[in-house]
C-alpha cells in the first residue's frame, strides 16, 4: 500500500487539478440543485371521500361503503381497507406498504372510481394522496381592513379573480381556497302559493335546471372571407330568473315570481375565514413536485405585488407564511452556524498543532468533501433541503477527523526522525493509520445504514440526511488518504515542531487512576445509572417543537347545532383574543370543505374530514409573551363562557402541530363498540393533559329521525303516496343546489322554502308543522300527516367504521401536554383498569402510535448499528478485550447527551434519537484510534501498563483534536435559538454533549478497563 501512496504523492499537480475540477463540479451542482423545504415523503395511505349531504350514516354504509370496498378489493399492493360512514358522507382509507409507489396506486384508484355509478344526491369521489407536495408552500391572505368591506364581493368575485391569476403562475399546481364562495342566487319558494297554483317543488327544480338560452356561435362565410362570430354580453339577473317559466306536469306554465322570491346570494360558502375578526379568504399555494420552491415563490411574490395595486380600497393582500423564505433563512442560518463551527474547529487544530500550513491542510478538506458530496447528491436526484443541509453541517464536524489523524501522525513520524520531510515518512504515517481511519469511518457509515434500511417513519424522514452524511464520510476518507498526503508533500518543505500536547497531564491522571480502578469505574457506573434514571423522566414526543409563540383553539359543537351557532361561539372566542394584550394576531376557520385534512405527512389513515360543526383558531403571541401562562389564562376564560361548545387549547409546539391520540377498539358489533367508546371517553376525561373529542355529543340526542309511512292507513283513506311524498319533500329540501345554464356560463342557485319562517310565525317547530300537514281522504274527511305516519328519533349510530369488513370504533383526544409518552402511559394504565366485554381489545394510533413506532424503529436501528459496529471492530482487533474496550464509548456518550437535554429543557424525539444513533458511530472512532495504538504496542513486546500509557499519551492529541473539531463545529448549532429547522438544536445538543462525556471519560475509562481485563486474563 505504501508504494501506491508514494506514487500518488509524487503526482501532486494531478491531485491539485483533480481537486479544482471536483470543486467546480460541486459548485455548479449546488447552484443548479433543486431546492425544497423537505425531501419527497409519501404517506402509504390513499383517501377516498364521498359527499352525500342528505344521507344518514346507516344509508351511507348500506349504499356506498360496500360498493367502494368492492371496487378496490383487487388492487395490487392493497393491505387493508377502512371505511367510515357518517351522516353526510364517507371516508375510505386504503393502506399500502410503506415504500409502495403511491402515484401508481392513486392512478389505479381513480380509474376504479371512474367506473362507479352513485345514486342521486351523492357527489363524485375525491381521491387524495398525502405527500410533502400536498402541503402548501405559501399562504396568501385576502382580508378586509374595515367594517365597510363588501364581504360577499371579497369571498366570491374578488377571490375567484385572484385564484385565476395565481393559477397561471408557472410552477403552481393548485390553489386551495378557504372562506371563498361563488356569486349566485337564492330562490325562496312560497309553499302556500306553490300549492295554490297546483305546482310542486320538483316542477320548480326541473324547470330551473333545464337548458337555458342558446347563444349562437359559428362562422359567417362569404365568397371572400370567413369571420368567426360568438354572441355574448348577456348576463343573468334576479329579474331574469324571476321571469323564468315554471312548467307543471300538465303543461301549464307560470313565472317563477308567482311562487318564489329571487335575490343575489353567496353560494358554495362551505367555510368561513376571518383574520383578527375581519372577513378574509385564505389562498394556499401548492407547487408542482418538480418545481424549485425558490423560483415559484419569487414568481408568486411578483404576481401578488402586481395584484395589490388592482384591489379595491380597504382590501389587503398579505403572506402569513412562505416556506421558500423559511428554507432560505434556515439554509443561511445552518450555513452560517456551520461555517462558524468550522472556524472554531480550525482554531482548535491551530492551537494544538501551532502550524498554519498544517491547519490549512486540514481546512481544505472541508470544501472538497462538501462540494463533492453536493455533486453526488444532485446526481442521485436528492434536493437541497433542510435535512440535506443539516446533514452537511453535521458532517462538517466529522469529515476533518480522518485528516486530523493523518496529519497528526505525520507530525509524530517526522518529529521522531531528524525533523526532515521525507516522502517515505509521510507515506508510512498514512499507511500506519489506514486501518484505524478506515475502520472508524466504516463504523460511522454503518450506523446510518439502518436508517436507510429500517423502513417506516425513520427511513422516510431521514434517508436524505443519512445519504448526505454517508457520502461525505466516504469522500473524507478518500481525501485523507489521497489529497492530504499529496498536499503535505507539496507544502511541507520545512518543518518546525511547535505542537502542544496534553501527554504529561494524561500520564499523571492514568498513573493515579490505575491503582484506583474500582473507584474510577464505580464512579462512572454511578453517573451512568443516574443518567439513565434522568433519561427516563424526559418527555417523549415525535418531532421537535416547530416554533414558539403560537396556540390553536378548537371549537366543537354538538352535531345538531346550526352553522350560525358555531359562528356565534367563534365570535365569543375572538372577542377574548382581541382583548388579550399578549396576543399579536389570530385567525379563524369555520366549517368544512369536505376535503381531507392532515397535520403532517405521517398522519394515520392519511388524514381526516373535519366536521362542519367545528372551527379552528390560531393565535400568534407577541415576542415577550409567556406561552404557558397564556394557555392557562385562556382556558380559564373559555371555561367561564358556560357554552355548549367544547374548547380545546393546544400548544402548537407539541409534536409539530400534530397532537391527536387515537384509541382503536375492535372485537364486537358496532353498537357494542360504541358503548365501550362512550365508557372510555368518560374515563379519559380524568387524564391530565387530554381533551377528549366527541364528548360534546355524548349528552345530546342525535338530530336524525325516522318518518315511517303507515301503509294500512294510507290505503284505507285512499290517499296517493305521491301526494304524501310531495308534501314531505319541501321540508327536506332546504339548501338544494342546482346550476342553471346561461350561454357558456353555469350559475349556481340555492333553493329554499319559507317553511322555517312559517314555523316561527305559527309558533310551531318545523316537525310540528310537518305533522300538521293535511290531506283529503276518499270520503272527503281531512286527515293529518301525523295520522298517516309515525315520527321517531333515529337511534342508529352517527358513525359506522369497518376495517376489512370488521367493525371498529375510535376514541380521539388532543394531547395538550408536551410529554406524549407520559400521557399515553397514563391512558394505558387507565384502560388496563377497565373491564371490557369479552373479545374486545384496543390499540393506540395517532401521535401516540407514531411515538411508539418511532421508538420501536429507533430501537431496531440502534441494535443493528451496535451489531455492525461490533462486527467491524472485531474484524480490526483480534480477541475480545479490544472490541469490548472500544464499545465502552457508546454508553458513556449518553451521559453528556442526556444532561445536555436536561439543561436545555429538551425532550426525546426523532431528532434526539438520530443524534444518539450518530454518536454510536462517531464516539467509537476515539476508541478505535486509542485501542489500535495500544494493540500495536502490545504486539511490539511492551509490557501491558507501558503499552497502555504510551499508546494513550500518543493518541491524546488526535483524539482531542477530532473531538474538539466535532464539538466546536456543532456548538453554534446546539446554541442556536432558531426553531425553524427540523433537527437543528436538538441534534446539536445531543451530539455535542455526547462527544464531551465520551471523550473525556473514555481517555480514562478505556485504558483502565483494558488494563483491568488484561490483568484478570493474566
């Protein structure tokens, strides 16, 4: 191997030219690399949502759920099917393997849905796939700034115009609108007049839905010219609609005005949004997966700036968030912290070596490694995102380690000779350290292999991070073996030894520790046990906190509540937020668009459909506000409202906005499971840190009714069933939507009746009014509908859930504590105390399921990493003493990590576990470098104590330099107060703390344990 190294060193110019080419390639790749906030991640679930406003849950289950299951049952890769049939619609979740091609699955499901035929009143199925591209890259708020704002114009024509403008921006794939509607008309039928005229409600609907005026279009052709002509310019007004002819079944016609009032109205307003209590429309911008987020953001900002000047007075366009700005700020911050860390680490190397050229030699390995890594990442199709940049910053602390060890050994070799720089001295120094640096780099690399292979959440989240670090480490190994020796031979024509060393101090410490082996090891064991005890009490969560200063308030009312009642309760909450001096801004969203919602890409089942009787508010706090105090005070104020609504206040830092706990109950019939779910909801109300969903409906009877026709009475009185159905129809037709044609336009109408006003005028409720409807019997007697039918509350369930044909129930609750694992454990203990019916069992889902899955996957990854590290170390060293001595570094690293998290008030989460996984590879490097020298000394014939002392002293400087290089590189990251990145501070604290404890303790404990084991063996 040494001849090859010497041959490369003699070709320094070739190496320099190659370096320049690689750096140029890397620079161009970094400039052209696709930028995004997160790497592409797919949820392995597809959702199919079907809206059926007039269907009750049992009808949905009978008419739609089975058809849906049958249509998808033979799909490739499908593992499981869940259906939730509820009043007003169906949500079907299709589960696939985690790494399945979800784009292909989505296409197949859409084809299957296209072949289905549904009953009248059922909307077309909507297929939704959740991925990182499903989340908006930017949010635009269109808000009125005064009480005189034309709210209807804001929510309809103005927002439609803006949406069309934004959709035309290159790279924009979709604009999701919240709080918007369409201009249309409201038709209110006067039922008495309609009946008097001898018409039915169906006559009105049929006549309005019939084709309207045909506006001619075509070509005027003469012998000389052909002219395309299209007739336009005629809109539809309320007056035009009032003059529409309504045709009865007997051919008789009347104008609509004879039986109805027509007025302009807002149509399709499924959701209402407000900003600081004022009307607003939220426009969420989604980019196409292949577009560069920075380029799309710049184009959208430019279009927003152009549109701002065209808006009416008092209307303001603003951008509450833009992930392109977030990623730019995060990238700049991470790069700044990384460069500061590199500067600090180079200063530490300079402090030890006291040689500028040697320090520059190590420093030059950084840009080579990072630029070459960037080029390879681009070639693999990996984007420049938060995770890849974080991986580059973390790699900065490790990629110089091999170069430091090589340079230090060159120093030592030349120092032991006549201080002349000889080619064979430099090559020999490289060859001597190759087994150590190859094995130490390999141990760090294999630590990341489980992340790439374990699957599930860990692989999806951190695969790009792992690839970044692995590639950087491989490049750094090649640089230390090829580039460093060649440049050293080129630069070091003269050599002066000024290096500092800690050898005398370490020698005195070891000479003191050897006779006191039991006390030293015992003290370390006590510290380790105390650390583990402290680690157990740290909070456990899924993702790190997403940022300070924001809370969410959920307002939920019983199902039978009206939309107006929900709006009233939200306004009461808005008044509280307005009067709170610690609240900077707040927004509210009321209602449901029936589009599946999701907090993050890992949401179980892909997501959920929000109830139309719910509202969500987000309040942003002022910079000096105390979040916990605000939450506590707000909870007290909401409790004092004495409302039928249920309020849930959640710290948005918890689990990156995802705080939903799910308990899935199986093993019995749907009704039995519903009873068990009710019992569990009542018990969960006692768990601190939980706010149970659905409890607002437990004490309320459902709003559904059965109206059964008495066939005997109807036949006996000679009344036609059609007459009864026509009389009932208006009562269940409120809010019927139809479209009318006007040329090439489609204008929406909402058809209502005056029955609600009639009930208020008569003092009867609508059901009593319905019951009092009368008919003429065969013999001329008047008979009421009440005598012909029976009306009774519907005791059927409001939700039917099935998984692969078997019923199940779900209890959901919001975790309002920052310790997900603790709340889950308390819930688990409570459930274990319940007596469940035979065969009934439960499991956890939601954020609790994610945390449990994360812990399981990280435990598997950590176990595989330790086994792989042991395999490599056992390959390098013979026997069992050396590998065991090296592995001591791993548990010792946890000491600093845990106490660092305690000091900074952090919690166990995915980033922290990734940090621990990294430490397994990084800290073993110190042990390998140290034990490798001790083993060489033993092989040369030294007595054990002398071999240990000499080996430790000769490796103190490279170990301290590599440790300080890693620590100082990550120190700015660990001390960063920014929380806009996924892993920054948490991972930094874990790695820095672990390196501190493992380095200083290992320098004492590894020699002591090695000597102890050798003595015992002897």
